[in-house]
C-alpha cells in the first residue's frame, strides 16, 4: 500500500479513535454521576442498576472498538495494514474505505459469517 493511502487511512482511523475516546469519556462521566446518585426508593435503585449496566455495556463496546483501532494503527506501523489476517491476501481498497478497521477480505468474512450461523 502506498504512503498516500496509508496516510489517508491513518487520518480516518485517528479521527475514529478520537470519537471513541470522547464517547468513553462521556460514558465514564455518566457512570460517575450515577455513582453519586442517592436513590430514594426501590424503583430508583432498580433504574440505577439498569442504567449502570447499560453504560458498562456501552463502555465495553467502545473499548473493543478502541482495540480494533489500535490494532489497525499497529498494522500500519508494521506494514501489514490492508492484509487479510486469515488468508493474507490484500483487502480491496473499496472495502477499507467503507470499513477502515476491516481485518478480513470479503471471502474470509463471508466464510466467518457462514460458520457463525452454522456453528462450524
């Protein structure tokens, strides 16, 4: 992959990283706000627990997204960005433009999804 393309994708991925970090910060503030909330009755306790669980799930999802971003950035550093992690074929640029964090080529992604549905 050319340096210009790497620069294009790295900027796109770094912007995504910034958005993820902003979301994580906001979610952590929301969680902190809940921890300082003093519920008055059981309904509020249950509501707080459910809110806390929802926020924790969102935090975990964003942390997973951040791991994907960091992995893509590391691949740019080591020169393997845009290479399928399964078959090592190049991932088409159109796929990377749509999904800059794509780890698999379309063929391997289809096989993975088929196996997930069929419990391979």
